[in-house]
């Protein structure tokens, strides 16, 4: 990962990087139109060791609930070694 979010720690021969993209939307005063979406990548490299974690989260709502949909994928080199998905509903409780 070569971008502005990369830092090199010479003392321990480690390169750490991050990349984030976030987007939020809403339509006027329609409180059920509000949504947020984020994708984050964290990466660590040293010699032959190369790992990264990618998360993607989306938050939406309707009149009664918030909806959270999220994924987490972990990689060693380019091979996915772990994956998890969440789909949660949270009551708005008058929000």
C-alpha cells in the first residue's frame, strides 16, 4: 500500500498503512433517507509478511429501526484467511 497513509518504522522494519473512504447522504428533512457508508483498509508489511484488514459498514434506517450491515475481511498476502458479516437491526427508540 503506497499512499499518504503509509508510515515506515525503520527500527522494527515495519510499514503500516491505512486508507479510508466515507460517504454520508440525506434528503432535506426526510429522516429516513439518512445513510452512512465507510470502507477502511489497514495494512502491515515486514519482509515476507503482508497482512491487511478491510472493513465495510453501511448504516441506514426506516421509521422504526436503524440497520447496520458490515463486513470484515482479513488477508495474508492476497489470500483471504477470515471473513465475517453482520446484519443488525436496532430500534430507533424515538430517535
